[in-house]
C-alpha cells in the first residue's frame, strides 16, 4: 500500500489544521514533508509531519 503522510501547518496566520497526503506507487521513496507546500497559505517552511 502506498505511503500516507499526515501534515500540520505551524504558521500562526494559517487556519488550516491538518491534512493528509496519499501517495501513489510512483512517488520516490525519499518523498517527505519538505517536498510540499501548505495548500492554504502556500508556505513550505511551516509544514511538519505528524508523528503518530
């Protein structure tokens, strides 16, 4: 099953709480949170993976 990544935006001005990324098998194995930007505020530096 492809990887799933839960992400939170830590920007105080962003109202997005949390979102989940569902990969396909075509994504490189080393894909991580640093490869994405927040879909709401557009920032990349403020994204953090949620560790369960």
